[in-house]
C-alpha cells in the first residue's frame, strides 16, 4: 500500500513538471513519500 501511495504521488508530482530524480533528491525531513507513510 505504501508503494502504491508513493507511485500515485510520483504521478501527481510528475504531472506538475517534477521529475522522479528531483523527488529522490528531496531531503528526508521534507519528503513525505520516504517518511511518515510507512
């Protein structure tokens, strides 16, 4: 479920012009996809 949520968020951000590479570069404390969802 966590992976599905992260995948959906990546699609949402990607549709706004954000690339997956940029998402991965986000700092842990600022990234809700790598923290808090698990």
